[in-house]
C-alpha cells in the first residue's frame, strides 16, 4: 500500500500543480501528509488456523513392513523339515546356491556368431573361386570382361 502511495505521489508531482477547483477526490497535500507519517507495524495473529494439512504415508508403510518381519527365529531356505533332511545327509547349508546364473543364452549367442562367421567365410571363398574360374575361362575363350568386375 505504501508503494502505491509513493507511486501515486510521484505521478502527481510530475504533473502540473492541481488546483482545488478541479474536482479530484484526492488532495496532494493529504498524500504528502500520509507519506510523512511514520509507518505503523501491523501484526496479524500468530495463532491463525492452517490452510493445509500434511499426512506422511511412507513412514506408516515402512512401519507395517517392519512389523511383518520376524527377527526372532531364523528362517531356513526350504523350511525346517527340508533343513533337517539336508542336515542328516551332511549338507545342511551347502545344498542351495546363493546365486544362480543361466549361461545358456550366452552360449547360444556365441554358437550363432561362430556359425555366421563360418557361413560368411564359405561364401567369400565361393565367390573367390567363381571369380578365378571365370578369369581362367575368359583367358582361354577370349571373352570380354567389364573393367568393374576385375
């Protein structure tokens, strides 16, 4: 509000002086008097009600997850009966792998790459053989071979 008053005062002071007979509802003297007064600090009530609310749901989800976990008794892979059977066979902890990796797709990919390489090599050898045979034939029969094929 103060900046609006300052802007209005600057605008009015840049204009020619206004007489009292112009019929304007604003007096320049009144604006100057208001600008000369010290500013009064207006404090609003600090106990106003909030316009919003916050609900944290992730913490509740994490708590629900932790509550379901049982840290009291150790869980054994396959259950207690399977563990007892493996213990009697002498391999209680070593029977189940910790990591399982399937390498058959990688092996198939390598086999396919090797077979493609062999096929390409055989094709190149066949092309070379045909080219040499044609050159020998044309040398004996005296046929014209275009320069681009040589």
